[in-house]
């Protein structure tokens, strides 16, 4: 019966109008390349007490996306992390997630892809409020299958006074193989914009010796670090990206031009946001034009401490950013707890890479897109 059924289907297709038949035959091509997934389970974490941010159990492991005899070009198109039980399947409350970080080796990546730009090692961070990143259709971060990545996961517990909980991070890296592409991919590269407080010294604009309010903004507030991790800007000033928010409302501005380190004019296509509980918003502003690039609003739970939702930005067309402009981020916290709380304010920015080059170690031609001089 199966061969007969197949014959009837083929005969029926021949009777369709030519235009409709062409559309049906083109559907597989229109569907795009197969999106593959690399899944990783973190070690099991036993949560039996309260842990503030950055203080819970954590671990780091090294991985590659695909094992193979020869390296091949892959395009990361998404990243997600969820909390599960010891068995790796049973859902657990997302309130146990502190963060899930995926890092690469920027120096090695720069050698492979001929980068001249400067960027951090961070590819992705997911935390409370956002558990998944999906780039706009046709965009991705190019990596070699042989590149080593580092996955760091950490848990926290802000609300549970009693009980013992077994939790794990289930992490998924979504990617497509370059050899499966029917159309060119648009290459993205990551950079970031960190909110900071001034811990020591005068002048609140990192890396700027004589800042001017009109050009560089008012700069970040003096503040108290919430944990180790302060850094010195080369001008005798010390800043922290993890700081204490006192009870009440706090508005903090940080010039992020040097941190973003734009090597060329380009377009912004995705923004993921990392905030802590009691955050209201985080805004990226173009100081040169006075315009808002993107404002992310945050929402906490009805009960307890945490974040239920943080807005992200995604755009096929993108928003123009300029190498010679000044940028700042503005974080707003409203600490209603009556006691000190820790905070962070980070935007992870994914920009069109104007200097993308196909790695020389790959010998076969590809459908990947080459941009720039």
C-alpha cells in the first residue's frame, strides 16, 4: 500500500497549477538550514541555605560544540539555560539561577578570524529574567568547531529558608553548520556595556582623565563594592561592577564608550540584559545625539525577591552605532527591602562584524558572507 500511496501523491502533485507546485517544491529551501543543538548538563548543586548573588555553588567546564577530525565553521544562533532536577529533566524553579556564562578565548579567536577589534571573553550570560537568546533570522556568531568554550554555572537562593533542593543547569547551544547554508549568514560579534560605581579616586568616567559632563555624561556614582572584582582604570581610580544598593531609589550613569570599544560604525542587532533584583530599568544612550538606543524594563515577582522578566532587544534591520560617538548606560534600582542589596547592570551587545573573514584553516568554499575591506 505504501508504494501505491506515494504514486497517488505524486500524480496529484502533477495536477496542481504550476505556480502552486513551484511553491510546494521550494518549501524545503525556504525552511532554512537545520538548527542543531549542543546540550550540556551542569553538575548537581545541593541548595540547603540562602545564597546571595555570586555566593552560591558554582562550577566551570570546558567543551567544544562539535567533535570532528577536521575543524569546520559553525554559526551560533541561540543560547538557553533552564534549571532542572538531579535527573536532568524535572523542571525546577528559575529562582535558583544566578547565571549561566559561556566564554571563548578571544585571542585564539582573533588569530583564527583575523580580528583587529578588542572584545571580552564573554559570549553569553543568562540570568534571572531572561533564560533564552535567539538571534534574528540570518544572524549568528561564527566559531570553529574546534574552539574551546568555557561554561560557568552558579546557583543562588534568595527566598527559601528551609528545605534541601537538588538543581542543575540544562544549557543548550543552538547552531547551524556553514556547509548546510543556502544563503549567507550575517556575522555578529559580542561586546558589552557595564554599569560601574567609583570605589577610589576622583573623576567618575572610566579611562577619561579630564571628563566633561556635556561630552562624557555625569559619570558613575561613588559606591561600595558588593564583592571582589574591582578594577583600576590606569588613572589611579578604582571601579566595581558589582555594588551595594542602599534602601531607596538609585539612578547610576556610566560612560561605556571605552568598554564597548567600537572599531567601526556598525549596527546593533541583539541586546541581552543582566540585572539583579529590585532593578527597574537599564538604558543605553547615545550621548552625542542625546537619543536612547534601547531601554530595558525589569519586573520582579509578586512574592519574594528575584526577577521574573527583563526586556531584550532583537532586530533584523538593527540600530546604527558610531565609532566616534559617546555612549552611557543608566541603571535604575528601587530597593524596597529595607536593607542593603547587591546589584549589577550589564548590556551584552551583538553587533554586525564589518571585518569578518573566513578562517584560513578552512579549505573548502562556503556560503558564508564576507564583509569589510
